[in-house]
C-alpha cells in the first residue's frame, strides 16, 4: 500500500506490507517480517534478518547489516554505520562521526555526538544532549541521561545510569543496576538488582535496592526508600502491580500484593498482609 514504487524489490519471505510514500533504490531481501513506514528512502539497504521496521524521515547513506531487531527512528543519518549484533534502535537527531561496533544492545538517544566512541559490551543507551570527551569502556549496562558531560569517565562494570542535568567530575564505579529518571538528583544512590525505574518529578534522598519489578508513577517522592525489608514506602517480595498515586507519605508495601491502589493520597497506609487481590 504505497503511493509510488521506484525500483523496489521484494523477495523471499516478506510477511508485512510496505506503507511508504516513495521508494528510491530500496532493496529488501531475505527474511523481513516488518514493514517500512518512512517518507523517503535514499540509498537504504536492508539485508539479512531484520525484524523491525524503519520509521525515519530521511535516510542518507545508512547501511544496516547483520541481525538488527529494532528500528531506527531518527531524523537524519550522516555517516552512521551499524554493524554486528545491535538489538536496539538509534533515536537521535544527528549523528556526527558516531561509530557503533561489537555487541551493543541498547540505543543511543542523544541530540549530538561529538567524538563519542562506544566499544565492547554496552547494554544501555546514552541519553544526553552533548558528549564532550566521554569515554565508555568495558561492560556498562545502563545509560547516562544528562545534559552535559565534562570529564566523565565510566569504567568497570557499571549497571546504572545517571539522569541529571550536569555532570562535573562524576565517577561511577561498582555494579549499579538502576537508573533514575528525575529532574534533580541530590545524593541518590542506586544499588543492587532493580528492574524498573522510578518516573517522578523530584527525587530527594531516594534509595532503591532489592528486586523490584514494577515502577511507581507519582508526582513527588520525598524520602522514599525502596529496599528489601524497610519502612517508609518499601516495596519488597513479589509485587506484580504498581501504585499510581499522587502523593506517598510513609506508605509501606510488603508481601505479595497483586493489585494496585489508585488513590489520591497515601498517609500512613500499611499493607502488610498476604494475598491481596483487589484494590
């Protein structure tokens, strides 16, 4: 279902349809399972085992090879080379001298890349506005979501990401697993094996540890500690739902809750019994 097809070749085992406005020198081969929803295709070559679709505005000298599983949602691609076993997509505005190699599993969501080199086994993405002398090496698993990077060195086995406004001489070490998606970060420490992120407006002295599987979508989090067996808003054990509230004040969640509480305010609310199924 397209408006025009110019030199578009579909071969082999295509399972989807191509919904595009124009196709210019677009070659699809092998085992494509998705469709290409784009406005223009300029010298775009898709080969091998692509499983996703490319949703972009323009493609300029973009080469996709290997086992890509995600799609590239970008505005413009300038000298962007993707090789090997990338599993995520690159959501950026501009790519200037950005080289991705080896076994990256995440995507880079940035506005500009200046002398940014990604090597080895990065598993997360870097969501920043500008990269100045930022070197990523070894086995980072999280992403750095910051506005500016000044002399920021990441080494060893970092699993966390710092989503802050400014980074000045910030050294991350050890095995952090979580990321903080907040506006301000004041003395925020991430440790252990968190699986979700907290999407809040402000985080003041918020410590997350343990094996959380859900996220808390609230407006404000003041002195909220999430750990294994704590007090003051502690989520522990096998929580399967999330709490969507406006304010959380001394709210304790423990044991095996399966539902979520959708309330306006939580003041000294203690849930510490087993097998709650309603909210």
